[in-house]
C-alpha cells in the first residue's frame, strides 16, 4: 500500500493501532511494527502522527524507527529477502547464493527491484547455522540453500 | 561416543507436574531449591539463577515481571529456536514457576523478529496451558495468577543484552543501561524484573520435580547439570546437542565428526577462538565458558576471513551509544582489513591490542566488552597465519 497522498486513511489506521495498545508509550515498538506491516515502511508523516497520538516528540519516534533493522524508513519491496551473512552461512557458501540472487533479480544488495516486488538485504545470524546458507523472505525461513534452490524459491514469489 | 552423557532437557517431562508440586511449597522454598541446584544462566553470563530470583523476591514492589530472553542472536546459536519449536511448554512452565517463586504475575517473552514464524507455536502453547489451568488466573485452583505475553523484537542483536532488552520492551532504542540498578531491582517499567534465557527456564521444572541434588550429580564443581550446544561449521553432524557440563572440546569434535579441525569458536562471535593445544579443555564456566555456540573451522579456512566476518558483525550491531565500542569495533575491523592487505605493522598490531583491552574495560555493556575476545584470541592463537601477509597490489581507486 502506498503511503503518499492518502493521509486521512493513514491517520485513521494509526489511530486504530494506537488505540489497540491503549496509547501506552511503552508499546511504541509494537505500534511501529504493526504500521510497518501494513505499509511496508514508515515515513515522516507516520512518525509525526504516531508521536502526536502518544504525546511524545517526533524525534523519539524517529530514533526508534531508525534503530531496528526490521523497521523501514524508506519504501521496500513487497518481499524482503534477507540472506544471512554471518560466519556459519559464510562457510557454507552464502557468497554463491548472493551472486545467484543478484543475477536473477538484476539488483545489488540494499536495492529494490523496479517493479517493487523484491528487496535484497543481508542480515546477521538467523539461527539456522546448522543448515546454512539460510535466508528469510518476509516471515518465512529457507535453509540448506544452493544457488539453484535459492532462485527457485524466489521465483515462487514472483 | 561420549563417556559422560546426561540428558535433562531432552528427557520427557510430565507437563504441570512441577507446578503441582511447587504450589505445595512456599515461594521461598522454591528459590532455595533453585539456589541449591547451582543452576547458572544459559544466556552467556552464567549468573546463578536462584540468587537472581532471590534478589527480585526481596526487592520491594507490588508489580514484578518475569522476562524470557528469546532474542538469540549470538552467531552460531540456535538452541533456543529448537526449544521454542519443540519444548515451548517447558519454557512456559519455567516462567510460571519463576513467577510463583518471585511473586510476579506477569511474564513477557521477548522474541527476536527473525523468529516471528515461531510466534504461532508459542501462542498455541500458551492457550493450551491456560486451558489446563497451568497459566492464567487461579492456576491449579490456587490463589496465584500468571499471564504470558509475547513481545516481538525488530532486528537488533544488542537487544539480547538484558538492559537493552528492557529499553526495547519499553518501546525505546535498544541502548544498554548502566548497572546498577540491576533489573532485579529496577527492570521493566522500573519494577523488579527477572530476565532469564529460554534454556535456563527449561531446566527449572526438572529441578523442582527431581530436586537440586539430582541436578548437582552432573557436571563440574562450578558448572552443574548439562547444557545445550549449537554446533555448526566444518562438521559432519551439526545440530543441537545436550552435553554434560565439563565435556571437553575434543569429545565434542569426535561426537559431531569434525575432521582436520584447525580452530573452534566457543561462545559465538563474543566468545574465544581456540587452537588445537586447547582442545582438551572442558566446556565449563571455570575453564572455557560454554556459551551456547560452537563453530568449527577446518584447516582449509582463512582465520583472517573469519575474524573479519566477526568484526563486521560487531560494527553493524554496536548500538553506538558509547565511544570505546562504537569507535573501537570500527578500528579493529579497519586493522583486520590492513592485515588482509599485508599493511599492518607489528607496532600497529600492538596499538590495536591495547585498544582491544581498553574496550574490554571501558565499554558500557557486554557487546563492547566482549567484541575484542575473538580479535585477541585469533590474533594470539594464529599469529603465524595472519601476520605479515604479502602485500595486496595498490588499488587504483584507493
Ligand atoms: C550483546 C549481548 C547479547 C546478548 N544476547 C542474549 C540473548 O540473545 N539471549 C540471552 O538469553 N541472553 C543474552 N545475553 C545475556 C543477557 O544480558 C542476560 O545475561 C541473560 O539473558 C540472563 O539470563 P540467564 O541468567 O538465564 O542467562 C546477551 C548479552 C550481551 C552482552
Ligand atoms: S558497549 Fe557497544 S552496544 Fe554496549 S552500550 Fe556501548 S556502544 Fe552500545
Ligand atoms: S550464521 Fe547464518 S543462520 Fe547463523
């Protein structure tokens, strides 16, 4: 869902989420996670609105939104591919997987495909070290990858 | 195979038996049992669990919290994932017992975002235990209630550090707090709070049922019972193993069928990297602190490449709050890159070693204090391999 030029709906959505958490300041991370789930990212307008409804400074919301790697502050692909770059997956051949994904999607790590479908990112250990290389696509985990298998999996999302 | 073998967590547990037994004791007696068992935390630091509970029990406060640390982010660690997947009710019963002992009615599981796909499994376990009167209001018909909620992390390794975790739970940036005050005194929302690792909590029902002496039959003088190890890297049989405390590295390598082993990383990126001369050392707090992770490297691996991977990890995951860690991790990585290019002088290596030692002392939290471990141990144990490499040709763009 696009965030721009639909401020009224966005405001209503934010209000709904904030109300669900009874406007509790300590629920900020949960609130941002839910809004991030709906729109894929958090823009300045969202941060201002969340700050207003919780009666805190926008900078505080911004500080939280930028701290966590699973919260986005720029638009991302519908599917975020997170390939583990940490040591056990590295030993198991993450580089080949990275190369295969790059070639297949025609983008570099840190980029999003022009159709807005995929973002390609590295992430740190995702707890699949005994079955590396491993990656997450949104909330799904894939492991024991080889280049062909990784590409096949990504294709399923196309 | 191993001579010594004790399986606790991987042995069956009758659900609810420990709770039924516990409610016939007063909370103080449960704390005594855990203290007597000498159970130590499995999240890395090895703090005595019974003592932690006692501190929270004694801390004044109407509302107290039990937090299960399921942020498992240490490279090479996946034992908690396995427990959440296959033994979720043991975790919940452990939390509930902790709540009964400490006088807390609220429990929170801090689940890392990378494990979001495990949340339905936890919710199902919570619902079933609530239906069985092992969670929720008036547990087992007694005047004791305990609720468990799940709080999802959002991708930050440092949030596994208990005070950063508390900040994150309060909806803030995951920046570690100064200690004291310790969480047992002022934790979540300034209330007395117990933060325990997933695995630690799973041992609790077994100890309550079988008694502290049973638990103490296994392990070493300082490290009782057993421990889960997540084993990965150059081995034929990677996976999660439950081993008695005090098992030697050599025994582990045989068990997982590692061949041509050059080095073993014990305790993840925050742990130490040991060479063959130390393979007969036992995995126990008094020798090689066991952590949760063992990563095996065979003779074909480049130790500098491994060290670089660890240092990149810390540069990315440092919360940036304090200078020794924020700048120190960056400088160490830079140094590793210099070594890679054959451009690090022996003198500069000494400067880096000094910096590493300063980080151990001056960093605010465990991340910065432990980040130099892999640097120092790899540099010291594999000097011949990483020092004075051939110079890489000067890059045109450099
Ligand atoms: C950088 C850092 C990361 C940590 N990550 C975890 C973690 O993912 N899980 C965990 O249980 N403990 C982690 N810890 C240890 C916790 O701070 C804390 O000691 C532990 O949760 C206490 O539980 P225990 O006594 O049962 O071990 C981490 C510590 C540091 C310094
Ligand atoms: S040691 Fe590192 S992670 Fe810990 S508070 Fe300092 S900068 Fe943050
Ligand atoms: S190192 Fe890749 S999942 Fe742990």
